[in-house]
C-alpha cells in the first residue's frame, strides 16, 4: 500500500472590511515617472474592472494582523478536520510580508508567523515544527508541495499549511496596480494515509525563472512621494508579468497533468491563483489548446476575484474552502473528482498540483 497525501480539513478567514472600486474615486493616481495620470478616475476604474474583473476587495481591519488571520483560518481547518491539534507534525505559514501594522511601514518577521500561530493555537508538542515560507503568490501551493515531500519521505504525517497576507498595507495608494491587492487567509490540513495509488496528490511541479524575471514584482517607493519610504510598497511590471504568465503557466500545468497521467478532459475543476480575470481566462484557454480541447467546459475554472480581489497566497485555499463547504454558488467538488491547483507570482515562480479527492 502506498502513502497518499490527503486533504483532511480546510479553513478560511475573509476579512469583514469591504472596499468597492468607488472608494478609489478621489485617489490621486501617478505613473512610474511620478507624474499624475492624465485620465479621470472614473475611466481608470472602468478600465481596471474590465481587465481584472474586480469590483470590490476585502481589507483586514486595523486590529487584525497577518498572523491573526492565519490563526483564524487554522482554527477553521482544525474544526472541519476533527483532528487533535497536538497530533500535528508541522505548521507552515506562507506569506510575503510578515505582520505589517497599519501605517507602521515595516514588516515584523521575528518570531516567524508560524511560531506565533502555533503558540496561539495552544499546541505544546515540540515535534510540531513551525516555519514560514516565502515564495510569492504561489507560496501556499509550494507549502502543499513541501508537505507532500515530507509525508512521502516519512518525515511527517500531519501538517497544517496556511496562506495569509495583508497586501493592503504594502499598497501604494497612488499606484493603479494597487487596486488589485486584498487581504485574507486560507488553510488546509494534509495527512499521509496508506491507500491504493490514484488518490490524494498525484503529481506536482514548480519552476523559478529568476535570471530574467526576478524584478517584475519588487518593493519600491511611492509613485507620488518618491523620497518617502524608499522601498516599502509592492510594485509590479503588469504587462511583462501578464506576458510571462501567458507564455509559461499553461505549459507548466500541462507538464504536471502529464506527470500525473491525467487528461484535462477528466478534471472537474482548475483552481488557479486569482491574479487577474483576463489573465486567468487566457491561461485556461492556452491550457485547453495544449490538451487538445477547443474550449473550456463551463464551470471548469471558479473565480472569486470579483469580490475578494487578489489576496496573494490566500486566494487558492480560500476558494477551495468556499467550494468544499458549499459557499461558492455554482461550484461543487465531489468524491473522486480530480482538481488542478496552479499559481504564478513573484520570483517569478510557477507551481501546480494535481489532486484526486478520495472516493470515501
């Protein structure tokens, strides 16, 4: 009997603060040259929504930190799994900025967020090793991949993998790209079980294209106040990132499917990082072409970006939890379904996982 890595619990925390696009109607937007953008904000916001699909996003309230949201998602996952938290062998928190307090303009990374979450969960077991993972937006999925490797190597049996970020606190209010960013947290518990091959994680793949593409997402100054907080705000070269994703992501996912021996025609859902509606649709179209399909079946790719925005490492686990708990209208995952997870982000990094839900 082979060891299979199975999802035994999921959880999420969606912040309560809803920020519609209209909240940015009176912002002063500037370009990389620090000059004001010569367009009315109404036009900027209309173009933004048409491209990204975002009409609102969620921000964490001032009294909530990234580690707090990771803790809340973890508690939700533990409740759904019914396992004893002391039986965990590991806790991984994927994030990119640590705890950023409102208006503090610095990242708090010591101790690790995973250590803080473990302490707040009240876990005393010293064998439950807690560590952070920074891998851009694909960080949560990379944590899943690392966990699968640990389980198959016999180094762990149960691991809690969380993804949490507060991108709203590293967003330049004068940068149009910052309209994409949001906050949130999601979590899964993975467990190694003996079973027949063909269930759980079937295959995974990852790549890092750093030689030419490492600076497409980086920290930089405000577009309006260049002398202020020289490298605090998240910046991206949106058009270059878009082209990179279209050129590389579909191929990486197809390679992962081939590695798993799975035909895209048999896949129930493709859960892709919620970065940009048009980009995700183009990636799915490219994947379908590579798989010999004329178009994507209806409902293959759920989307939450319209109301949750891009919460980085939290987008996929949040969406997974919404579907599994029946909270994402029009979408369901059933026993025996095969699901593809895929993400792309700073690094530039890409990863993918093919997962089959157990039939019982």
